[in-house]
C-alpha cells in the first residue's frame, strides 16, 4: 500500500492527494492560458477566473459530497473540512466552478461560450489526473474481483487495490483513461468546431457518458434512495448537452 502522506514538515502532513490535485490544477491552468492567448482573449483573465474557480469547485465538491453522506459527519461536523482525506464529488465541483465562472464572465464582459471552450479541455485533463489521488486514497474503486482479473493490471495497481484482504476493481483507472481520451478528442476537435460552445458542451456529454457507465461499477456511489446520484446527473447532462449542441448548430445555420 502507498502511504497517503507524501512527507511531513513538523506537525504538517502533506498528502499525495493534495499534491496530485494541485498538479492537475496547475497543468490545466497552463493549457488554458496558452489557448486563450491564441484566440485573442487576455490570458490574464484565465488566471483570474481559475483563481476563483478552484476554491469554488473544491467547496462545491465537498458540500455536494457531505450533503449526501451527512451521517458520516453529523457526529463531528468539523471533520467535513478534512478534504485532504478525500471525499470530493466532481458534479458538485462542476456546479461550484460553473457558478463562479459565470459570475466572473458576466462581470468582465467576456464571451461566455468561447471562454467555456477554452476551459473545458483543461477541466477534463484535470479530472483525468485527479483520479490518481483517489487511487492513492484507495477510493473510487469498484467491487471485489478475483486475483486472476486483477492480474491483468500493473503490479502497483494490484497492490493498491488490495484492501482488507481482497482485490477491488480499479474503476478510478477506467475513468482516468476515459477522461484523458475525451481531452485528446476535445483538443483535436477545437479547430473543427462550427460555433463557440461546442467544445464545452461535448465535454459535458462525453464525460457524462463515461461516468454513467463507470459509476455502475463503483461501490461508493452517492445514493438518493435506490438511485445513483452521479448516474442521474449524468443522464440530465447528456440530454441537456445534446439539446444545447443542437440549438447552437441551429443558431449557426440560421445566422
């Protein structure tokens, strides 16, 4: 098992989860900054908007997670602040970041859809990287699997997915690979978009499609009665995204 604590500095513990998430944000910021400069948007706006989006996304992701798992924190509400131990829900992060981003775009009069297209590839790449933080924390995995099944994966994944005497399906890996594939597709599609907004809409649709399938394999899903919340939200985003894509194309053809 990999120690979740990377190193200690006096009383301070620096965890791999935090390091990986910080790296994801930094890489995503650099990519978005460069793309903004190429399309004529002041890249300093990207720095400013991401500076606002990051804490908003973290807060949104944590509130979303805690809201659906309140029984785990009701006895000690302050423990809900321990985000370094994991427990961030990406859909909550998307919502928190979206609200913050909309506020900034409106305040500064930036082109909404073009700004969203700049950020979308960085966001999905950040998610691909961030899933390895779940790997370190031994979370976001699937159900128990046989030793024969897990033997198809690299040794370091096998060891980390050996939890309490059993091997578990590394669903974090599936989502990381899917997200990285979506990143490559969006990067390729960028110069082929017919109208602004298509890249960000495709991000929502493609990410949600992969998440819907992978969520069905996980054992730690947030639940609303018998319904997996992430699957329900994914369906809503897929339907909404397809509709938005159609409307953007329709607007372009009638312009």
